[in-house]
C-alpha cells in the first residue's frame, strides 16, 4: 500500500482541517441569529421528554442559549456561532492510526478466518506467514471490477466510493475490499450510534471514520458536516459515502439516494480550480452483496412495520450483539464467495465515464473537460449550490443505474424469489401482507422448486448478456438443485427461525418475511415481485444496459473544446444537453433525489 496516500498524514493535518471547516461555516452563515435559533429549537424538540441526565443538561443549555440570543450583539452571536461550529467539528472529526490500520489489514482478517472457520486453522499452523496475508479470506470475500483502472485513478485524483448499504458490517467489509484491491484507505462517515459497539468502535475510531449524529437535524450541524466532508475531498482524502443514507431495510438495491454529503464533491472540485490546483474527483459506485445479511430479520421487520418505516436509527439489531456477529461470520466463512464486493466503472461528478488516465468522456465517447461544468460564461470557476444540486440529482441517477447493473445474484436471492413467487400464486389475495401470513403453510416438491429456480436463472442469464446484472458463480454454473441446496445451507443455522425447511414431501416455505427480504434484491430487475419501489420510481425492470466501452487510452478521441456555463441550475441542464456531456440525463429510472 502506498503510504503517501493523504490519509496517512491525517492526524497531523486535523487541527488545520477543523479550523478551515469552522472558518468556512462561520463565514458563510449570513444570519447567526436565525441559524442558532433554529438549532436551539430543533435540539430542544429532540431532547424534550428524555430522562437521561446528559440530555437534561443539554436541553437546559440550549434553552439558556435561546433566551439569551435576542440580547446579544452581532459580535457575540458570531463568537457563539464559532464555538458551536467548533464543538460540532471536533465531535465529527475522525482519527487515523497507522498501527491499527496495519493490524486490521494484515492480521485481523486471517486470524478471524482461522478462528471462525476451523478448516483454515491448520493452514495457519502449517504456514505461519499466512498470518500476515489476506489469502485466507480470498475465496470467502471476492473483489471484482475495473481494479487496475481504479489503482491508476487514485494516483491522479480523489476517489469517492459510493457503495450500496445493507449492513453495519459494510464499512469493515469495504475497507477489506480496498486493501484487497490494492487501493488506499478512505475516510467515511459512520452513524454515531455505531460507536457504542466496542468492536466496531475501536476500528472505526482509528481507521478514518468520522462521526455522524443522525439525531441532529438542524442546518448548522448539517453545514458543519458537509463542509468537513468537502474539505477532506479538497485536500485529496479518498472518501466513502453510503448515499442511500441508511441500510436498506427491504433488502433491495437502492433506487433513490440522499445526496447531501455526495454534493460536497462539487464545491470541493470547484475550490481546487479556483486555487489553480485542479484535483479531479472520481465517483466509484459499488455493490456489496451478501449470501446472508447480518441484520436481515430486524431490518425487514422494521420495513414492514408502519411505525418502523420512520425509524431511521436502529440501535438494538443483530450488529449490537457479539454472539450474532460471530454466528454470522462463522456462516459466511464456511462458504465460498459468501460476500462479493463489485466496483462499477468510475464516473466524474457530472455523470461522465472516465478512463484510466482520469479523462472524462460523454455518452458519445467524446472527451470533455469537467472544469467547464462549473465555469461561468467568462470562464471563471464559481460555486453555485442550485446548479450543483441539479448535477447531484443526475449523478445520483447514474449511480443507481450502476448499482442495478453490478448487483451480484446469489443463491439465496434466486431461491427466495422462486419461493416467494410460489407464495404469491397460492395466496387467497394479492396484497403483500396476505402473502406474508402464509408462514409454514406451503410445501413445494423439491424438484418443482429446482425447476422454478432454473426458469428464473434463464431470465437472469438473458439480463446478464445485456449487461443488466451479474450472476454469482454458484448461480451461473450450478444446477437448479445445487442452487436450492446452497441457499438452504446458507439459511440454516444463522437466522433465529428456519427460512426453508426440508421435509419428506418437499421444502416448506417457513419464514416469509426473510424470503421477502432476500427476493427484494432482484425486484428492480423485473424478476421478483416489486412492491418496494420508492415513490416516483417505476416498479419492475428499469435497468439500462451499459454504454459501449471507451477506446484504449493509447488512441484517445479528440478533446472537445470546453464550454463556459452560466452560473445557475437552469443553465446547468441546458449546457449539459448542448454538450451531450451528461450520461445521467433523467430519461429512465434512477435514484436521484
């Protein structure tokens, strides 16, 4: 790993980063009275009713601030605004310990593998040098995608990884994927609630994670958080965002994104242009695909609960219980290719594809200058929040299209989809909850279920040939019976109740909630029942095939002359149409918000 990556010097730069964040937030706040009044109101509303001593003290402090703001002169308000901003910035700021990074990347994965997969233990005993390699996890966790191109790009600009989000294990799994791919570590935002888990907290606290308190909703905090993210990008720190905002409760691939932090990349890139030191930003969508998901039971129950749909933070799921984590890891490590991290083709912030040299190309394969997207008619780079919000929406749609194309189909997804189709066909009514109530009342002959799986795999292969999905090796090469058997082995022994149960007359469909959860991974592709499409997003097959590959870098197409742009969101869209530079042109399903 290249120790020159910026994150290895993060702790030395942290004080200056925090000062820059605070200066920008204070300098950009036009009305400190309004900003702090809104913060005090939102915090008092959040803390009212809590009986925790710390919350009671915080509530009293906010109430005192609210009462005193009207008596302060502007200088006092600015000073108090700076104090609050600094307090938030230090609470958010991360930490990076090179020693913990070396431990986690070289020692922890194989040791965990050896302990939880006993067959691997003798490998370590016979060859102790494997304790300092990642080889022991190589057949359990697969890393796929244009890895050579990504290794080139991280030397030329700043990478922003934007993967799907299923589990609280994702940040650790993705960090492993970066190491496995030979890519430098990235900073990332993690929900503050995760730092209560002693195992996750230790690694996140020392591996660049910055704390995001999702309970805090006021604009001042959001401004500090977004500015912190932007300053990191501006300084060249590779970053990891989960643009879905939270774990997918349904198990489906994200089709609508929360782009607040992602949007900080536009300002960061513009500031590098203004400083005369352009540093390009490359977005890298990725899918994290599990044979089984650690928190599946809690997440799908939360999705199905009317009250739970509004519960953004879950603090009591499987990821908070060490025993369940150990059971989950033991199950995954007992099966090959149980986790697949697949990187998609990288994009510039404006939805254009990029080659290994970091050059941007539009939908017609013409090279374009990304700087032209943030320049006004006079050719000056300008920061424009409304314009950048439009770009972010279009980029979000492209990211969602990449998610769909690079979803990796696993045995549990296929078998769950086939099983749930059986449940639907025999339900007395067509609504979801009637289907879900058929717990352990339907048994399917084993050969019939295998035949259903084969038919579903045929449809999936057709989608794969069009570049609209990726089949895992077990699905691509296995027979219907093999796929059913692999899924049943994966389900057995981890989830608290049987998902499928082998009986003399066939396979019983037991846990309908979990069958629904796992089948949802294929809902956006039109091969599973789609009742999880977000508002405004069509259900069913909305996946677009990829564009033709770019020509090799040795024979690039001619560079198109950069074009200036007016500094407004409306001109952003019209300019994009004129230059044909936007791949994500809002003509089809996507996830922009």
